C-alpha cells in the first residue's frame, strides 16, 4: 500500500463513536487533518466537528478521504475492543 507523501484531509462519519475516536487519534498522530461528522455535537466540540444538517445544507467539506463508520447491536460485541486496540 502506498503511503501518502502529504497529510490528507479525512472526514469521518461516526467519528465520535468507539472505533471512530481510535481512528481519529491514529490519523491525527500520523499528521493528517481530521474532521468528524456528528448528529449532535456537544458544546465543547470545535470546528473539526460537522453536523449532518450542515452537510445537507452546504455539502461535504473539502476532503481527500471519507470514512463512514456505523455499528449497532443489541448485545455487546466481543471483538469491538480488539478492533479499537488495533487502531491505537
């Protein structure tokens, strides 16, 4: 796999979730610029958090890569912790 020579602008849908937080930390540590899409940003969020409503109104912000994460279950997933550890 080729490694990009310049930092990427990455947009993560689901970036406030369990796996999204780990992915964001890893990408930022590697020097990439990361923005997160959130349904309901909190007061402490900065301009790196974009709402779905904003995207519907203004379109996607400029980005080189888009990652959409979504995970739902009615029971705990035993592999979720392992996956998050892999990302960190």
